[in-house]
């Protein structure tokens, strides 16, 4: 996944901040920065866009930031149903198409 993120940012020709988090993502390059824990409310409003794992808190922070927020289904799973990321990604998609 780290290589995919790095390559996508490189091809898009944009700078990126990658939060390693529990997934252990890491991106290297002149225009890339990997961070550990950063308050989403502080960081997201300083970016041009946010691509995130679609957890409830991250989704809310992305929407509050007022920048394009793109939920991306994560690989973590729930034992009681579909991943929460599926729920939040679907909710954002429904909200965006009904606005």
C-alpha cells in the first residue's frame, strides 16, 4: 500500500502527507512526508484535499475541514458486519450526490 500511495502522489505531481497510523504506511520522496500522530482537525484544514480510511472520526474531521475529502475503504474488518469504513464511505457518497 505504501508503494501505491507514493506512486499515486508522484504521478499526480502533488505533495503529500502520509499518516502512518496503525497501518504502518510510509512514503518517501522530496515532496512526501510521513508522520505518526497528528490532530486531524489541525492538519486537514491546511490541505488541498484529504484521502482517508473512512473511519467515523476521520470522516467527520474531513467533512469539517471544508476541503475535498475522499473516503477510501480500509482493510480492517468488523466481526459483527461490514467494515465501518464501508458505512462511512457510503454515507459520504450519498451526502455528496444528494447535496
